[in-house]
């Protein structure tokens, strides 16, 4: 019997990428997003740099130890990432209240912000 994956582990991120790319109707919401960093400010999870292609598919999830300040960065404690992934708080509210810190172009927020809750919906499907 398979053990459930530890959320935000290297294996979990790999399964997340596969699960996201299997969703037929979600990719179009993130077309041309490019690279985005999901950072654990308390180092209690594996931080990643995700790269999205022109079709909204995740083409790479690179495990990172340091931030590339030139990229958009979403940063939070593990507790706040858990709240987001568990859909206890939406992406926009999390950023507006500072539970998730965002550093980068406001164009990303304006163009994709309302779709970021889809990331949490897909996370619910990862075992």
C-alpha cells in the first residue's frame, strides 16, 4: 500500500506538476506565465521555481535554496501555504492581508490573480 506523499516535499511537487498538467481546462488560465517562485519563508517546505509554458503547462519545477530576485516571488510560512492549499483562504485575500507576500510585477497579479486559487484546487488532488 502506498504511503501518502508529504505535502511540499520533492516528491509532492513532482506529483503536483503531473496532476496540474493532466487538468484539461486549467492550463489556459496560466498561458505565458513564465517563471514564478513559491518560497517557504520559514524553510519548512521545499521551495520551487515553477516554469509555465505558452499552453499553461508546468514545464519545470526546480527545487531551489535561494531566491532569484528578478522573478516574481510568492513567499509564506508553511502554515500559511497550508491554509492556502487547504482552501481556508483565497490567493487574493492571502496576498492582500500579507499571509502570502508577493514581490514582483503587478502585471502578474492583474492578469493571473483571480486564477491562483486553481493552484490550491489541484493541490487537493495530489496524494
